[in-house]
């Protein structure tokens, strides 16, 4: 299947990164959110990110301009009507995502694929909200999308081979390395990662060490590019909490119990980098 035009739903940190990468790849790209001012902020972030690629000599100014000209803003699902693919990247909440999948299913052409960038929610369940479960798949990009190589591809129970192949090929075309996994809570990446992040938060909660100490130990000791608390701030603490809840509910195992300190930070609106405050202060 030839994917030429894509709509990205959600213009937050992941949606913007996905739209940027799609536009750089040469795809006609619609970036959609609930309000146009949010989309414009997303496009401004894309322009900033592309400017850095130009500064570093990884892209010419003409290539940047061409990529930006391929992105169209949207606050109306009607703009999905002529798209071959939707990549949904809204908040990690099944109720919100399922409503979007229903709307996309009702307007998109019969051949279109519906993909979700969810970090942990069941693809099979999202597919059940549509009349095309064989064309629903998980396309899980990593943060920051323009830099990170991996795309974790998740097959729902009914995902067809042709849908899988189309998304695997697209990921490669976007310069990424696809790796596939079954539809289990948290897939591979977050089932493993979030246990480490949660444990680091428990260490902080119990007063075992400062955030700086915890992150230095994990960064230098394990040769990780950043410590688990800094990574949690980058992901967004609301997203980290949602993923841990999916793991806890999905496996029923207390090892996934979110640390109370994480819940408290999220209630306070300390969501990490995106809100200016998390385990570290970014203001
Ligand atoms: P974010 O908070 O930065 O952005 C979410 C966006 O969704 C916001 O712009 C919001 O306005 C929009 N939105 C909410 N409801 C909407 C609706 N009904 N219609 C259209 N747009 C709507 O979140 P994010 O970090 O970009 O995460 C988005 C998704 O990507 C989540 O499913 C998350 O689990 C997943 N993800 C996140 C990371 C990460 O590191 N943050 C990594 C991989 C995957």
C-alpha cells in the first residue's frame, strides 16, 4: 500500500515530532488537535527543531522549508477524509483515544490505516471501536521522535499482515528501525522501562538519595544517556502514571504499583519538562 498523506492527531510533544518526521520524509502531513492555537504551537516547535538540524548541517534551509510547507494545521476531523493513514498521539487515556478512533473510522477512506502511538493501551481494544480492526495497529515512536531510531510496532489480535507490512515499510522510509511485539500491557519498552522509573521514584520517596544522586548512579553506573527521574520528566509524569496504571491493572501484579509521590506530583500539576516542574525545575 502506498501511504502519501497522513493525519497526526495530537500536536503535543509526540504528535509534533511524528508530524515533523513524516513531513521530512516527504509525506503530505495534517497536524490536528482540539484547537488551532495548540496546533500552531506544535508547528512552531517543529520549526525550532528543524532550525537546529539546519544549524548542524544535517539539512539544508530548502529542505527545511519544503518540509514545513507539507504540514497543514487542522481542528476538524473532516481533514482526515483524504488521508491514507492516521497516527493518533493524544493523551494516554483509553476513553479519549476510543472516541477519536470512532470519529476517524467514520470519515477516513476504506483503505486507510489507523495507528496509535499509545505507550501502553491495548491496540485490540482500540481496534474494536472501529469497523476495520484488521487495519488498526500500534506505531510507538520514542521521544524525541526526530532523533530516536526505534519504532515499536504492535499487532492487535486482528491486525492483518498487509497492515503490518505497510507500517513496517513506512517506519523504515521514515529512517527508523522497526521492532515488533505482541499486544500486551506496556508492550516491551514500557513494561521494562517504567518499572525502573517507578523504583527510582520509590527511592526518592523513601529518602534513600537525592534526585541528582539517583540519576548520576543510574546514568554513569549503567551507561544510560539520562537518569530515570530526568527521563520521567521528559516523558511527562502524567504519562508515566497512566502507563503504570495500565501495567498494574493489566497484570494485577503489585510490582507495578505507582509510587504515591508520583501521584502527588501529577495532582500538583508537576508534569515534568512540559509544565516547567517535575523532579527537576525547568523554569
Ligand atoms: P502531550 O501532553 O504532550 O500531548 C497530548 C496532546 O493531545 C495535547 O496537545 C492535547 O491537546 C491533545 N489532545 C487531547 N485530547 C485530544 C482530542 N480529543 N483530540 C485531539 N487532540 C487531543 O502528550 P505526549 O507526550 O505527546 O503523548 C501523547 C501520546 O504519546 C500518549 O499516548 C503517550 O503515551 C504516547 N507516548 C509518549 C511518549 C513520551 O515520552 N512523552 C513516548 C512515546 C509515546
